[in-house]
C-alpha cells in the first residue's frame, strides 16, 4: 500500500515535532513531501535537511505544483489563521490536520467543519496529550467506572514564557491571532479535563497579565461546574520563573484518585483506588516516564492514528466536532473574564475578545 503524502503549512516552533515524526519512519504509511512558510527561509531549512521535501513560500503555489501528490495538509500557522488555511486546503480536497486550538472563534470552527464535510475530506485536531501513556491509562479507568461518582478535576499549567518568547513573532500574545495562556499553552489541558470529567455546565474565570507586555493574559484561574455535578479548577500561567514547572491533571472520585504530573502530563504520580486490581501496584512505576519537552511523546502516535483513520475509515479520536468542545470552553472562559460573571455553556460569545481581528502584520 502506498504511503500518504503529507505537506506542512507553517514551519515555526511546533513544526519540528511533525517533521521528525514524518521523516523518521516512526509514522508508518506516511511521508513528508512539502513544507510551506511565508518566511521562506524556515521552509528552506527543513527541505534542505530532508531529501525529497520541497519548500514553498505560498500555499497556493504549493498546491498548484504538487497538489496531485499531496494527500494530507498539516496546518501549523498562527491560531488565528487556522480556519482560512484549513478551508483553503479543503477546497483542494485534501485531508486536514490542524494544531490546537483548531480556531479562535466558534464561527470559524464551524466553517472549517462545514468546508471539510462539503469536500468529503477528514478534519483532525491535534490533541497529542490524549496519547500520553498515563493519560490513556487514566481514560481506561474512567471508562471502566472505577472512580464512581466524580468529585473534582483539576489541571495546572505552570510554564515559563518570557518576553523574548512573545517577541519572536508579532502575532504572539494577541487576541486576533493567538490568545493567552488559556487558548495557547493550556489548550491541551482544558481538553483533557473536559474529556475526563464530561460536559461543562458553567465557568467563572479571572485572569491577569503579570510579567510580560502582551495584549492577552499570562495567568488565570477558572472554577468549572460539570453537568454531572462535579467541580473543576483550571490554573494556568506562563509566568513561572525561571523555568517550566508542571503540566498536571488530577481526578478525584468517590472510589479513587489519580494524579498525572511532570511538565507534559506524562508522569503517573498517584494511582489509588478503593477497589484495587492486580496490576495497580505497578502502575506508578510503569508510567513514571519523563518526556523530552512540554509537547510530550504524543505527536508520533497521533499522526499514526491519522493515517489509520484515513486508510481504514475509522473515526478520529479528535475530529472537528470534538476539537470544537474545548474551543467552546475556552471561549466561555474569556467571556467570563470580560463580563465578570459565571457563564453557562452553551452560549453565544458577545464580549469574548478571542479571534477579534485588528490590524497586525503576521
């Protein structure tokens, strides 16, 4: 069976994770054939390192010259551009993989879903931390009902992003193209909390911009009420100094407690259940794995699942509709910040500034 040919649009900070996965042979059934960035030197550097990869500065030129040889396009551009780039590629009838968050507005997310549906192509939203081994183990326990009644779910994102990070690109830390710590760095953790705890009833949030000069927040806390009656807390900051501290997830129920720590939700720290199973004693040691960086290990497995899903017609773990759930929650968080009130889901954003376009060069 021939391999699926992948192309990347956007060659910034996250691109090396996708490039490594697609050129190392770790993603069976896939190969990288083209990269594109409006800052051409970024694309050129990648192409020169990998034989058989072409570099472009314009996505339309890439598709005109290589479209017949491309099966899947991965969107790695600034978040505020995801929607337009995904819709553009759907028109070429290419499957689309888009990094988190899938878009910055619910309207754009809906446009992406509709465009891919109309073109008959698949839309995948990257939530690679769902494939971290401790997270998968936790999900198995959740699906088996081992927690009983859920009581409390918390996530903590305590990372370091200095002014130098935000100054790398003009779009960073802007409402129009990025969002703050909730939309960017904590997006994966918000997704994991909702995936484990279930649908959200309401949120109440407070934010601050503490240590950097940006439009958006670098620190925030959220109180969450889930439809099943459980509560949640989201704590997120990029103002940890002098370096990253943690990215963690804790689930507490009437019959058990699990805490996954590390700095990429990748270290099993606590695994306690009142009704133990034979292998419970080995879980903490077996899944105490430190990842190489804050992105964890999940991109390779995620892309393998994308290939399987396309080849075998399987449902995606995170398709457009699933990816939209965390975006709706993040939008509600920002709505609460602006109104100073508790916001119920589902809702129509009115005050949320995320994705509001202003004049800016990207």
